[in-house]
């Protein structure tokens, strides 16, 4: 079995050709756990570059994230990456969590500031004894040693950014702190992604930026998720999917078609790969792969 301790996602993305990766979230109960592992089993044969596991608000899923990523490292051929946020943790606690990841065989981290404790759109207040910005967390992870570090990027700008230029200045600081790659939040226009890449390169950001893909299987669900990020699903995408709202299967088919077209445009335009937000289900992602003629 692959030695996961030797894996560096940063190196894999830079040198391994196109990257394909999947994101999962920690399950809340036994049924969710079974669903998660079914999805992992279905996607493992596609040999993704890595898989990531999110980190609940305020560290609420910390133990589950450590356990799930550790199990992926031990029991599968996959390279796991654990998310980590500043929210609700002191510097010492963050260092201890990194130690837990290392002990579990997880050596890739996505370093995020995280949403404010009061939820998206509320004022940000750092934890006493903790960190304020994602670049500080990147620096802490690098100081700890033994981790490849990724960060978030925002094609339409972070909801708290003063401007798109300010947004990429923040990304530049993350790179300077030691970030090796970035993953975007969801978006639906290739032009938004390529605009982000162009702005980033203009200020010296040269790390790979992976586009984050969210297949639309429920328009209401994706619309709510977009609103939490302070933005809207583009009207042309809503129109395409909403025209089929009386038929859930047709909604799903159109959502997959929208995502597959976006993926084709991104890859044709030079994106280094694709990162799929699976919502712990494999079907939509596998349908996109079929549309792109990708096989095991």
C-alpha cells in the first residue's frame, strides 16, 4: 500500500499531470458514516490525486475529521487531506490537532480561517490566544513541520474582501506563508475562475489553483450554499435547471450537464485539475466523469 506519510499533495499537483480530487464532510451518525464509506469505495477506483475531509464550524467535528482522515490513510489507497480552521481554537490547541493528524498518518492540511463563530456574514472575532488570519495558520502548520499545506481561493472574491484585488493580495500572503496550492470555493462560470488565476498571477501568486466543482442535484440546496458565501448562482444556470424543476431526475441530469460543460471549459483553458464537492455521494461525480469520458 502507498506510504501516505510520503505523499505531498503540493508536489502531486505540480508534477503529476491533471489532478482530480474529492471532498467529503464528517458524518453525523451511523447512517451517514455508511453513506460516506460507500461514496469513498465508489470513487477510490478512479485513483484521485487526493481526497479531503472538512472541519465543522468552531471545530465541532474535530475528532470525527481526525478519525475519518486517519481511516482513509490506513485502510485505502487514497491520499487524505484534513481541513483545519482557526475558529474556536488557541494556538496551542491547533498545534495539538496537527499532532493528532500526524499520529493518524495524515500529512496534508487545508488551512482555513473559517466562518465567524456567529455564522457567515457576521463580524469576525478571533479566539483569545488564537489566530486571526488564514496566513497565520499556514505559517503555524509549516512551523510544525511535516505537512503539505493548501488554502482556499475565491473566484468571485471572499465575501469580506474589500475588492477582487484585495482578495488576491490575501492569497499572495498565504503563499508567502508557505501555501503550496489553493482550491476555490464553488462557482459556475469558467470566466470567474480564469479571472481569479489572471489576477493572482499578476501579483506573483504562482501556486496551482484547483477549481472547486459543485454538481447541482438540488437547486434549492446549491442556492442556499451560494447565499452563505455571499453570492448568487448565475441567472443563466438557475434558468436551465429551474426549467426542469417538476422532474427531480431531469433537474439532476441538467445539473450534471452544467457541471460537465464547466469542467470541459476549465480543462481546455489550462486548469490543473478538478476538485469535486461530493456532499458524501458519488453518483453525480461519477456521472460527470462519464460525460467527460473519464474511466477507471
